[in-house]
């Protein structure tokens, strides 16, 4: 990468949306735009004032590619701090690509993933932890994850880690100075003090790590598995849920475990819905594989939607399913409530052990009733149950969770050394490891590949 | 017109203190024609302060120096009168050897080594000027440099001129001027313009050094009084004896050969009365009265400093140590001072056992010119003057051991440069010497640098007991370690790894004999079979005790057993420290190209950019240790390097 090059990419997602934006940044951004952008005022892009927008056409070889709005941001007042042009063209894959190709043919290079942010970073606009938080904000696809990322951007997590880290270095420094000046600084009885300190730091870190599990659910979506015997109404329920709002159903590359998985947003929450191939004692081999797969999904599931056909009696199929899911968080959906019901709620709920993990709702996929209640139920169920309070700091970044985990392990080793009555100079080894791990979260400790790793996770055009 | 002497040699070493001796010996032993200059041949390897070598973390330096082929360890083994392994109650990382020296003997023995070293000439003379190659080219018959137009090219050292006007042309100069540059000694209001012990200072050289564009600064250090043994009442003090089994400093010394009769030191304490006298007279101390401009070491504080810094302490330790076997002078460790003579006497006489003491030499502070070592490369060569190296207190350190270690490295690197070989750079994970030099050349320091345990991040790996295993190979490759010594190392390594392997694979069962053994030592009974190595990890056992159930054991040297025991008992910690070293090494191996333009790295903060431009760090690791360069700057630098120089960073 060379900052003398001008880079371009589609800044909006590659989907059939109303408007797409092509971002061009670098020293030649204006001159490239001049070659392909024609405005009725006949002015050159390079003559426009910063932070102005202009209506015109993208033309190449006298052929109009699209009708666009072009915005101009002069260095250093842009995201990358370089001269930047953003072309708002009509959405639609074909048109967007054509505009981008025109930009590239006229001297820009296709940007690498994260390159715009990398330039912003290299040009001093943001630091590394901020870049990482920006990435989290960009990839946050629901409200709660966004809030958590913004909190990080604002520095709440930063502050917390910084404090814990200071406590660790304080203890290390004490041990070190006692080693250097034993005459004046004594370690008598110090291991008890240290034990207490480490315990309290550990408590804090463990809380943060636990929040990371919630944070992960919030960020990546709740893995929700739909089960029910054939014809109970799984597919029609799924369609009803999806049909609620067409635009938000997407296959997210990389997060999708299976083609079966679908992404649905309900308020603050994201559900990753998996429709299982009905679970029953399969006879033929092909079907067996499907069933095994469903069972695997169930193991991982954060939430199970159990669809029961309330118009017919419970059979062995239902009982087999209940056996598989009785330890999970389950919402039982009594479908076909438009027909006369032949089963009582109790008939099913009695078969579950822990009613706290269980919710019940009547729906009719055919009549499309119960969907609003379902959405409310799911919000209440998930937010009240598994995510204790959304005011707490949530760790939503997997790298951060890993580092917190490493710090916990190191501090456990310190406790181990204390319990084994090891001389104090051994404890500093693991204290410093914990210190370094926490430092990597807030950018106080830079490991060799961290910087590139962070930028490589960005998506194209950001 | 008088013609002056002009000689051609390979290396000139300026100063024959602990740094100069090591530098000169290293160069001469590597086959280079070497001259060592000193203002007094009778003061070679002088110990003007404490009468001991080693001590916490300093002992590590001496052992490392010995592993590389230096002389200090051997010389103290020849001349010590008491030896003690310190901190044995703590972990093996902080064990440290300290030996009391017979000062006169130490000096005499080192002088003998120098005098008998091939390729080495001792010359009593004050060096007054450093000459560049261009200066040499413009010398006239009288060895005066005639006027010539200087260009901007990097300076290359060409030789030195001494007070008589004689010129020694050479390929490298090693500056080891210690505390002699523009030295002045202060004893309260009494100021003398001399080096230590009344020796002649070097007043001309500083100007010549500055002419080369090198910046000088002023540091201060001090030493306590020496007392007449006959005036001390030792019955009021606690005798401090040496170890029963003496461990030599040098890996080449046969332990059996040094089990000598030892002399004791004595411990006593200051008290409130002492502190009262000091407080009442602080205005007469040159430091507190503002007379001393130099900055003194924080960790080797004068008694005035201790009383001021620890007002809550009711007493401070005072060690009374013999200066040698053939003198009545006793060193008063822990009570260095620059207070006036009358206050000194009053203060010393408050200490139990010193009530009637007679002072032979007064305590004094000494002030001298030295450099900020950030002007040096990690090889200890000046960044701006090719062929000019520096070691010892001149670099802003304090202590004999720190000086000797740098002198050795500076000498080796002068020799390596002349021979066109790779320089010796020991990194922070390889030795205390590496930590010492890296700190000196990278970190800002405002006081004489003293080696301390806490400065070494990877100290569990940098133990004094394994210095040979860490560094002897380097010494061999350089050419200072003989084939025979090297073979000894290889054999030792093999014995260690074989024995560890054997202990790990020898399984003892849960039978009656083992159960009886476990019971004898109060160790929980075994349920299943277990390796001897696993048993050794239990706190109740060590290698020695396990001999009762280890039938196949063969007799191994103590130095091998020591390593086996440490490696097995602390395996987990050692492994974790090794993984810390791995991430350190990664950053060290990220080299910064010499042609990097820091102005092109936009997002560096201004302070960081200035520092980086000034210090020209060789690696990202080194850059990260420069004060004023933040982790955020380092992340910027990393991303910049991988973008701008993708190939360099693969």
C-alpha cells in the first residue's frame, strides 16, 4: 500500500438497495472525478468547495452510466484526511459496479478491505483501539451490539481495563522494589495482601468475561433452532416471521453456519434461525445425516422454538423432541390455534424440568396471528433472562474476550503460586503476563500482528 | 621544530579501570595490537569505592562477563577474602554472588594479567585529544592538525593524541574514562579538583570529545569514609560470615581451589541520633546546598538521601567491611556522604561500635563529565563517529560490574569491526548485560545507571547459575573462549538434558518401598506410578533426597545437578517466561530500515517523531522502549512498515 495511490470502493453493502455510494480517496480523487463526472454548471470537481454536493452524470466515452450526486471533501477534512469524493449512484449491483469500474479505469485502485480506515489511522485521525471499535460499530447489526461498541468507542471499557491494569502493576512494582531494596521494603506477610488484591481483580475480570458471552450473543445473533414434527407448521411459521419485513432477511457470509440459517431482526435482537429437518427416528441413511445435524444445532442453540400442532394429540415424535430439548431455553408455540385444540398447555409443559427456561404462546401460522406477541415474548425472554442488564459493560469483541480470558488464567497462576508458597519473584512472571494481555485490549501493549489483524477484519469500502 | 612520536596500532583504550581493562584484554586476546592509556599505572583496576564485587544482579553481570571471556570473575576468584551467595531464601532467579575483595591484591592481580597479555601495551599518559581520519591526514611534523575544510561526511576515528603531543594512529578507540573527566571531589565545603583517591583528572579530553559533536553531561557519585580497624568496637556489631561452601565467580575456576579461610564483615545500624545530626547539617551538604550540579544515583544513595527519603525509618543498615588483608582500613558500607569532615565524624560516632572511630579517609562525593549513552548504538559505538566506542561510567552507569560488562562489549565490538565480523549484541532476553546496554542506549536516564534485578524482565531465564549456558557459545564464536572450555560446556549441556530425560522417564510404582519413603518425608502417598521428575516437583523433595529411591543414578557434577533441579522444579514458570520472550523477540526482529523517513509517517505524535529521528532505533522493539514513544506510535509504525516495506517484514 502506498498513500500516493488513490483508492476506490463501494462504501455501501453489495445489495439491491436504493442508493449505493462509491468512495474515492487519495491525491487524484478530484482529477479522476473530473474525467468522468459532468455537471450542468460545467465546473471542475477540483474547483468545488469542500463539503458540497453536486448533481450530475457519470459519463465515459460519451455514454451516460448513471445519474448521480457527488460530494466533495477536501483534505484534511475527510474520513481518511485525504481528498475524498463520494459518488451516490442508483443502487443495483450492475450500475454500482459500472460506476466503480469507470473510476478505476480512470486511475484509482480498488481499495483493500479496511484500507480507508487504515489510511485514517496512518494519517493520525484515529488510534488503533478506536479503529477496532469503529469496526465493531460497522459490523454491529443490532441496537444492543451497537450500544456496546459505542461504549467502547467512548472509552468505558478502556477506563475499566486501565484501572485493573494499574492495580496489577502496582503490586508488581511493590514486589520488584522489595527485591531491589530489601533493607527498606519488606515482603513479610505480603502474600496475604496480594491474594486479596488478585481475588478482587479476578472477580472483575470474570464478570467481564461473562458479559462477553452475552455480548457475543448480542453481536452475532441468537442461534435459534426451530423444531417440531413434520407438518407442525415450522416452515409456515418461519415464512411468517421472515415475511414480516422482507428487507432484513439476509444470508450473512461467514456467520451463516448453514444454508438453512436465516437472519431475522426483532427490535434490538438478531435471531439466527435454523429450520431443522424434522427430528424423528430416521430409517434411511440420508435422513439420518439430517437428523444428526439437527441434534448438533440443538446442542449449540441459545434458544429453541418448539412448534406443536395443537389440533392433534401429542405423539411419540413430540415426546422424542421434548427429550432432546428439555434442558434448553424453549418457547413452545402451539400452532393451528385457529383450529380446535385437543391438547392442554400442561400436557406439554409438565414434561419439562425447569419452567423458568420455558415460555408458551398460541399462534396461527395460517391466520398469521400471534406474531406480535411472539416478538414481545422473545425480547422479554432473552433480555430478562440471559442478559442481566444492558447497562453493564458488554464485551462484544472476540479478541477482547480472549485477552480477558488470558489475563484470568495468568492471575489464577499467581494465586496458585501464592498457595504453593513460592517466593514472590515467581509471581511477577504471571502478573506481567496478565498486565500484557489487558494492555493488548486497550492498545497499551502492541503485539506484532495486532495492527494488521485489526485492519484485515474490516470489510471492503470501510 | 621538534618531531613527535607517531605510532600505528589497532586499538587505543583510554582508561584502565574495570571497563578499560576488559576492553583492552578483549582486543589484545583477539589478536589486535592494543594500547591502554592510564594516568597512573599503579591504579589499574582500582576499586575506589566498595571493597566487593558482585551483589544482587551485579553478580549476574560478572558471571555473564566470565561466560563471554572477560577477566573480572577470574580476578575476583584470585583475590577475594569472603564470598556469599545472596538471597538464597528467594527463588533461583535472584540468587546472586558477592565477594569481598582484597583491594590492593585485586589491582595488583589485574595489572599482572594486563602486563603479561600479548599484543597489549600499557602506557601511562593522559589522552588529550581524539583525532579523526581526516585530522590524521592533516597532521604536520609536530603532530598539530593543520586547518582544513571539514565536510559533512560521517566522522571516522583515526587515533588519539597524548599530553606530550605523541600521536597513536589506530582503527578504533574505546573511551573508558570513568569518573576522571573534569573530576572534582567534594567533602562538605572542601573541594578538590582531582579524580578518585586524589588521582589526576582529565581536563583536556572533554573539549576534544565535544568537538566531535558528542554531548557531555555531569553526573555525581559518592563513597563513604574508611576507618582505622583499631578504633572500632566489633563486639557491638553482628559478624557477617561467608558461605561454608564457596561458589566461584568464574566458570573456569575449580571450586576446590578457592575454599579459603574467610574474614568476616560486620553489621551495625544508624539511629535517631545519627539522623538528627544529618538533618541539622543538611544545609552544609553540597547536594542540598546546591553546590553539586551532577545527579547522583537513586539506588546507591548517600546517608543524607536515605534520611531525607525514608523519614519514618528509625535505623539504616551499616556494613563494616575490610579493605584487604594487609591494611587496617575498614569500609563503612551504607554511609556514603558529602557532608563536611566534622559532621561526618560526629555522625559516624553515633553508630554502635563506632563511638571512638578514627577516620583514615573522609567520605566524599565526586562529580565528572559523562555522556548520555543514547548517543551510542547497541554495539556501544557512537552513532556519529565510526570506530569510536565507549564503556563504563563514562556512559552514565555506576558500579565496577556495570563498567566491566560494557568495557568487554565495547572492546569486543571494536575488534569485530576491525576484523569485519558481526558485532556482539546481547538482547534483553539473553542476559543482564543486554538489559544494561539496552537501557543505557535506549532509555532516558537522569542519574548514574545501576543494574538491578527489577530491570530484567526475563530474569527467571537470566539466572547467575546458567550464564555459561546462555552466553559461553557466543564467547566461543567471538574467540575469547577456548576450545577446551567450549567442549566442557557442550558436555555439561548433554549431561543436563540426559539427566532430565532420565528423571522424566523413570517411573516409580506405588509399592511398599516408595510408600515408606513418602511417609518418611511427609509427602502424600502415591496412588499410581509417577516419574521421578514429578516427585521432584513436590515441595518435600529435591534431587538429593530422591537418591534414596533412584537406583540407576550416576554421580554428576554439582553444576549439572543444579540445572537439572531448577529446570524440573520450575518448568511451568520457565515455559511461560519463554513464551514471553517469544513475543519480545518478534518485535526485536522487526527491523526499521535505515532509510526510513519519519516525516512520512503522518500520524506519529510530534514528540515521538522527534525522538525516533534522533535515536534511529534499529528495531520496532527498541523503538517501543524509547521514552516519549507511546504504544499508539508503535502501532502506527508497525502498520506503516508493513505497508511501506512489505518485504522487510515477512
